[in-house]
C-alpha cells in the first residue's frame, strides 16, 4: 500500500497554523541568522587587546563613547581605550571584538572598569552562527515543530508550502451498532470504533468525515464507499470483514471498484481484515447503488459512468478493519497509520514507526500461529536511549531545536564525555 499511495497534494498555509504540518518543499536559508554580530547580554563592547593585562590589582578603565539599544545601529567605531554600552540583541560595533555583561564590570555613565582579561570573541554571537545563507534548513517530508517554525520565521518565510491533510472517510458496519442519538436496546452496542478511529486519525494529523452506518447490507456499504471516493483520500471501515454469514465488507469493497491486496493477515489481534486500493482513474467509477450490475465476487461495478467524479489520478487506500475494538485499533496502528503518514507527505523512511527494545513485565506463555502484538506501556525513563546532540548549543541557536525531542541535563560543574550517560527529558511530541 505504501508503494501505491503518495502525498495528497500541497498548499501554502500561514506559519501560525502550520504546527504539526509536513513541509512540502526544501527550504534554503535566504540570509544569515543572525544577520549581524550581536550581543547576547546587556553589557559593554570593547577591544580585547585593551584588557589583556587587566587584573584586580591593575584594572582597566574604558571611556563609554556609544549607547546601542536592540534594534539600533552603532554610531561610531570603537578605538583604543573606548567601549560601547549595548543591550541584549544589539549589534556589536566595528572595532570591538568582545562583550562583558554589566554584572562583571564596574561602571558610571562615562566609563566602565574591567578587572579581568577577556578573550577575543567572548560573548559575541557572530553573523550566521545559527544559520548560514544558502544552508538547506529542511527537506520535504519533515513535520514542522517549534524549532523549525521559529527558523522559518527567522528567514521571513511566513507561508510555507505544506502537504495537505488527507481527508479520511470513516464507515461503520453492523446491525448491532447504535449511534449517539439512539436509545440503548438489547443486543445492541454503541459505536465506539467510529470515535476511536476518528480520534486516532486526527491526532495523527488527518481530517476525518463520518460517512455513516451501513448495517450488514452489501449494497449500502458499497454505496457509502462510493460516496467517500468522491471527496476522501482514504476510507476506513470497521466490521463485517470476517467469514460470518453477515460479513460482506470485502465483497462490498470489490463491488465499489476496490482492488483487494489482502483479505486477512497473519496477525493477532487484527487477523480479520480486508485491504485494497481504489484507482480513481478507473473509467467505470465508484459504485452508484445499482446492484443488478454487480458481476460476482471478483468483478468490479460496471454501471453508469456518470456517478464518477474523481480526478483521474488518485490512488485511494481502503481499509476494512475488524469490528472488535482491540483488533480494529491494532490494525490501525500496524497497517493504516503508516499509509496515512505517506499520504500526509512524510518521507518514505519516516512512515513506519520506530522500533525500540523492551523487557516484558510479565510472562506471556500462549503460543500463536501468527505474530501477536501485545498492548502495553513503555517506561522511557527506565531505558538508556542514544541521544544525538543536534547542531550548535548556544542560547541563540534556534535551528538546533528543529527535529529535537529531548533535553540532556548536564549537572553544574561537570563535563560529559561521549558515551557517558546522563539524565534527559522529552519535549513535546515524540
């Protein structure tokens, strides 16, 4: 299914509404960030050579010749024996090559006194230290997180090109299903799968529309699938996929023009299921309700072409999942979600979930003929994870936040060597 589908399209969107969206185009830095040498502190800028011999016994006093606020520009060049009073974010004036915070100096309105040597480059954030002009900031297929959003804004990119959110049509089957406005009755259950599936899809970054309940009627199911094809990028059905007398979802999928790829999986839970692709270039179009033109188990609908309203190119994945809630959601995460992520625009390598190693908290002695997926919780704090330090770590370097998901804690007064372990905590989504 991953080979059959692709992103559903692109659009530009306001950056303020792009959190979690997937970038559709490569982004190249238009300018250096920061665009000029700047101070990370409120303090004084001066020539380092003027204080190279400074000490508590022999302090150096420099004359203040300029005051530079953030957003201002230097008014003069700094020469021997001079300093500029500047605020956080202000440009470092020509001639100065070091900055010292206020609290590490003694000062009056006219002069500043320094009693320690300061190396050239100290406390100067150089132009391009965060991002260099021409650098590839991000490739297509990456989700926009807080760091990337800020990096895009720093480049003046406020309407990035992103992939559209797939619209997923959800269909429920089964005569026992009750909707929220129906009164409970013997032998009936409320439709929980609908809400689980819609929540899972929307949390993943898709949009959903509920197409309705079809009972156990093959033609009604096929009709709802056909309606979904007109507007939806993917279709999920729950129920009617086993081998019982009233399980007709796979037949309805074929009737509506779906090419089945699998009917049943070697997986527990989630063995019952039907998976296929509807090619919207199919000249016959989706099923329109005339069951007399159904041509048997393997024959697609061959009726009125006027019912077709596709764009002639979309491959729409169709997932028939078990009506059993646990099996339904297991199959969703194992099979459906990777395909939806591909439709969302994620790079192929990012569609499948990452794998980690875990230790089970209890025995599991039951033998199964097929693979078994056990539901459980993983305590990430109990496992040492490999952490890659991303880019520069200065307090002005926002680009290294993009793509990161954790902070490592380095205790006060300590250094850390490669391969040593430290405490860390996760940020946001992971």
